[in-house]
C-alpha cells in the first residue's frame, strides 16, 4: 500500500494491510521462526540453487546479503501461483517451488489485493504497467526505479531511463525510492533520518551479471541502507524494495521468515 505524505527527512515505509508492528515485535517473531526452521529445513541438494547468503557489517549494523551470479543461477519473480492466487508467503513459495529455490525475498510494494503497485513483468509478460504518477509514500519518491532481468543479465534503472531504454525484460518489478543512482545516494535520503525500519533492497554490479540482495537484521535508516549498497556492496545503482514486511528465505542459513501477506517475490532457481 502507498503511504500518506512523508516528512522530507523521514522516509517512512509504505502502509500495509495491517498496522505495522513495533520493531521489537518483528525481530522477536523473526528470531523465533528462524530458530524453528533451522531444525526443519532440509540440507541443500546437489540440484538446488546455492545462492551464497552471509552477514555483512556496515555502519555499525548487520545485514544479510545474498549474491546471485546469473551465469549460474536464474533469477525470477513470483506473484500468482498456478491457481491465479498470490503466493502470499515465502514458505508457500518454497513449498511449491521445491528444492530448486535457493533464495527468495519480497520484491516490491503492493496494494490491498497483493497486486504490484507499479511495473511487473513475469516470463516476458507485462502483468502491470509502469507507473509514472506522483503521489505520497516511498514508491512515489522520485526517482523511483525498476529492477529487471533479461537472460543472464540484470539491471537497476531509474524509471524514466528504463522507459527510454525499453530493455524488454523477462522479469521486472518497480519500486521506490532508488537508493543509489549512478554511484550517488538518492538526493532526498538524509544521512541519518529518524525513520528506522527493517528494510530490503537490490543492487546490480557493473558487470550486469551479479545481483546483490540485502535485508537489515534490525531497523535501520534509509541513509545506512543506501550506504551499504554504495560503499560496501559495490553497486552504482540500487533500489529499495520494501520495509516493515521485509522477509528472507535462505535455506543455506536455515532461515524462512514469517511476514504479513506479501505481493511480488524474487528468487533464485537452479539453471
């Protein structure tokens, strides 16, 4: 959901179907779930994608970072299952995709019906068009942007530039704001504003074949999250995917986060 007006120095995350939980409650629930799935997730099989996920320290904060080499794994988006219903959760996605799924996280903002707010392309089919509208909330904090995948290459591009380039992707999701644009942090992101949330996002390295996903391990500011991609992960362009509902499925870490119902998700599958 798109939030109401936001202060210029406090980029609050988009509102969701339910009232956001306080950060402490989110962390306790996630920690409890992680403890449970460590005992239940099966070891990675030889045919399963093995996206390396690891903790990264930045700005005194801990993030979990998952790096995908598109020459070895296929990145794709998921929204509706075979019955035309939203997958809604990472655990459901993992169950239906089976051992091929090596990693997944939520992939952009969505409305009350769990439909993408902006552009959404899956298997080359555009299921939702690009949004260039102005409005409140993080999604409309221009420049916003698009993460896309085409074959064994990926990109993060500001929305206007994407429309001009017209890359005809296999998969694409639109969100906002951009965190890093051409090596510079989004001009409206303050160094350290008062808003702190669990956040997740994606960047792409200059080779175009390495996508880097990150999720914070506790509530962080937009500034800290943007600096992670710019200074520590080597991404000249990076996109904020969402906050508060940010969740991760990483079987290599024995992790499958609980969350409120989700819209689009992104995952890596074995080629």
